[in-house]
């Protein structure tokens, strides 16, 4: 199947990501019919009113039956259950993809479902705001969209997903699921853990010096913003990528200790150069972005 | 001396903080005469053109001679040298304050300078942008302004500095220098170190997986923004608060490990509750601010 063959898409879980995907597809391909599937009729209704989907269903099997592509955008912890349950109802040749923040367990699990044509994906976009009310057709624009084929992936499905991601304004990146998870642990999962740990530390210190709470400034605000993300979504992400996060935390600690040792040794030149190199690296990764 | 007695103010170091202080004073007290003191005539000229100071001097002694208040806003590492050098030139009753990000070494050092009337301060405002070009009369508005009296501080000077800070729109907070440094280590200095360490880690991982650089998204961008701060300024801050930063890093590591252990034990409920509590704490510290 190619992009032109996409007539009907079903989205399982119409929240921030699923809703934004629906809106973006409607904008790029107005003729595509989109069905939103979920457990809450009220939330599905909200998604339909916002123009994210054309039709809705609370019945998974009925909702995916005619779909050329099924887009699974539920919390990571329940994705595989949905994928297994929908398998018998899919029409031949239907492709299933997902938007989960961790990939190895889902992709390897889906590969084990008989008759399933699955290719994982992870749009590196999001927000600490959840829900279809925060959805936007432009959420993926300029963002990385990682597609994670395995040796079981049909080559056509890889091409389809890359082209679809690019049609929505994203940059398609191809990585195997395990490499994706190692990278995501460093640039997203560990930062969320760090944010929550820093907040915990400030709360603990406030026990002896309440004034600390009034002193919080820009760096604390920036570094802890994502601590307000959904604890249900992040519980699933953390648990499903535990080994990679542990390894990322160990390497982060080494990097932190490297800087700290220079400070405690009074190595003024060493700490200046170390900090400066980090600033220059960031500038090269995010050119023109100091915000 | 009270606020009404402030006729002449000299600012040593007219960069982001010194320049913003000058602009804010001009706005609140248009009659006050402000002299900018620095080593670069070019930078002083820029500050004068931007309206941050009325007159300029590259001669420290001449520049402070008539001042009722001297505001030291140089990098932390050279503050004490300026304070010692200006002491003989000050007129009787002149008050000296500073804006350094670390307080114990400077306040205790200044207390040891014969004849010096010193009270430390730290406006918890700033930016990863340096230089008077980024200065604004509103930089202190709504920000915390910590004043750090010691047992040698004249009570009038404490009142003066609190009122002055409030006149510029800041919230005055009183802490002893050592307590200030412990708090600042947690909410500002450690976060800067964490930002640089996270960038270093991503750079290291990019050696094996270059795609990681294209995957960076919101949480990485937020958490590393301050890594682009001035390496000269931060070298001084890190070195002058080494013990507090080390202790903050150790406590941060404990908090991080506490979350990580729940993840690695597969304790779904534990990690959800831990993350949720952090989000709620942040919300109570920064109400209404998810950005």
C-alpha cells in the first residue's frame, strides 16, 4: 500500500497525539475517512467536535474492520493488549502502527501476533498537557518522527510510514526499536526523571528553609516543567524502558561527577572549558535556539 | 540612610544585572544620578546610550568617590578585589552592596575590609544572555531579591536594601549568606551543572548513534537551555560555592535513585505516585505555570 491507497484510518486512543494525528491527516489528505476508537464516548465526542475524527466507535473490532491503517496512540502499557485484540478483525493488508514513547517491547510483541503487519513509530512531539483539547494539526511539524522497523517489517510499510510522517511536516528517522529506546532514554525519559527528582529535592530542603520555595527562578522552572506531565503515561514509559533509563542515569551521573570533580578540585580552567564545551554542543544541536 | 537619602549610585560592572539595576533605578527614582564603572570604555558607552547610567568612569576610585550606594555587579570571582580596592575612596556612610550569585565568601570577605559598610544581595533574575544589550528595567519585577545580612550589617542598611529591592518590583527575602548558598546550590547552581552534564551525555551517545541529535525534543531543550550561559560567570559561581553544590548533587542523586529503584523494581504504583507527587509539588511552588 502507498499513501494514495490510504482511504480509511482508525485511531485507537484520541488524546493529544491521536487527536493531533487525526487533525494533521485531515489537513494533508482531506478525503481520508478517520474513525476514532476509545472507551469514553464523551472523549470521542470531543475529538469529533474538534475535527480530529469523522466517526467514532467504542467497539475496537468494529472500529478497525475497514481500516487501511490503524494508528494506536494509547498509553504505552495497554498498547499490546489492544494490538492483540484487534488482530482478528483487521482486513487483509491492513497496516498497524503506533505512537508509543518506547518501542522494543511493543514492536517485538506485535511481531509475535499472528497475521499482524506492524511497524512502530514515535513522533518526538508532545507536551506536558494531555488530552485532545491540546491537540493541534501542527504538532508534528518540524518534529522528528522515528519509525522503528524490525526484520519482520514489510518494506512497503516502512516506506508508507516515512512518507506519511513527512506529509504531516515531520522529519522521518529510521532506527531499530532497541536503538530508539536507548536514545529516548537519554533525551526524554531520563530528563523527566531528573525533573521529578529536582522537585523532590527542593521540597525536602524546604523543610529546613521554606524561603527556598520563593527563590525559584528560571533554571528551576525550565528544568522541572515536564514534572507536571501525566503520571499515568509516564509510569508506563518508565517501566517499559527500565534498563535503558538505568544505563542512561549511570552515564549521566558520570558526566555530572566529571564536572563536579573539577569544581571541588578548584580547577577553574577545567570547569570553564567543560561548561563552555557543553554550551557549544547545545548550540550545534539546537542552532539559534536559546529558548 | 534611607531611600530618600540616595542621591548618587555607582554601579561597578554594567552588564545584564548592573545595567538592569541602573535602568530600574532610573525608572523608580528619576532624580538619582548613576555612574557606571567598568574596564571597557566601549561597554560603558553602550550602557550610557541605553539609558542604564548617566555618567561613566574607567577609574574605580574616582567613580565611587561621591556615591551614597555602590552596586557591585561584576563576575563573582573578582568582586572582593573590587570591594577591597574601592574601600579607601568611599565617603563616610556609603553603603556597598552586590548582586553575586554566591554570598558567603563575598559577605564574609567584605566584612573583613576595614571601614566597609557592606550588605550582600542576590536578585534571582537573569538570563542565559549576558551583556547590557539584554538589560531591562523590568528584570527584577516579580523576582525574588535575597538580601544576606551578617552580624556586622548595620540595621539601616538591611532596611534600605529591602526597600530598594521592593521599589524595583522585586520580593525581598532575608537569609544569612550560608543559608542562601545552600538554597542557591539546589535551585540554580546544580541545575546549571545538570544541564551541562546532560548535553555532554547526548554528545557522547551521538558517537554511536548520530540520529540522537535529530531526536531532541521539548524536555531536552528545556533542561539544557542554561548550558548556554556564560562559562566565565559560571566558572566563578561553581568554584565559589563548591561545598554546597557537592552536597546538593549528593542529595539530588539520592532523589533520582529513589525514583530509579521503583522503576527497576517494576513498582508501577510507586513510580506513578512518586512522579505525581513531584508534579503536584511543582504546581504548588509555581502555581499556574506549566511553562
